[in-house]
């Protein structure tokens, strides 16, 4: 037995995993979504049309679904 206790994961972690699974978003890209969740009403990136992987639009979709699952949907308008 170890005396070290594991801390609980952040509340958004389970929602992020579920949103990723629902949208077919690879788990290795989840770290790209976390900054959006830390600032849900802030400025989010826009798709540049350059074929980036992952696309900013995909990150936004996963972030929006994560916030929805957490019961805290984004209130600020999305970028055009």
C-alpha cells in the first residue's frame, strides 16, 4: 500500500473524454482542447482553411460538446 493518494481528475476530464469519443476525436489531441475549456468565454481560434490537423473547427466542436456535457455551455459568440 502506498501513502500517496491520487487526486481526482479535473471535472472536465470525463466530459472531454466522452465528447472526444462521441465525435471520433483522437485522445492524443485532447491537450489541444484543454486551453479552450480553461477560457470558455474567451477568444477561440478560427479555421484557417490550411488543412491543419486537428482543425480549429474540430477543436471547437469537441470543446462545445465538453462544455455542454458539463452543463456549462459557451455563452460568448463563436468566431466567424
